[in-house]
C-alpha cells in the first residue's frame, strides 16, 4: 500500500516515521517507545470521516495506534533501511 501512495505523501511519511523511529531508538532515555509514540501521534494522523459516538472513536483510535506502532517498529523494512539518515 505504501508504494501506491503519491510520491509527495510517501516522502512525508518516510520523514515522519524516520523521526519517530529515531525517537523510539532512544526510548531508554526518553521513555518514548513505539507504543507511547503511537498513542500520542495516532489521534492526529487518521480519524473517522463523520462524527460518531465515543465508543466508536475509541475503537478507531486504538486501531490507528496499532497501525502507527507497527509502522514505527518496522519503518526500516517499510520505508527503506536508510530511514534514519533522512534527517
């Protein structure tokens, strides 16, 4: 799916997840592992197109957080091994 994105979107995601991966690599110092980063970032990345109830929004946020966590943890394989060299 990542390869089907427009080039500008792919570049943005590579840079974003490069930064997040770099932060996660220093989680021993900053306490921001992939799970914590995903909880902070996920609500701002994807959301439901129309207003729903709190339960549906909570389920949706959890799903997005799992996706973001997966992307952080596997960013090298998904976006290329040189992801931390982007910045």
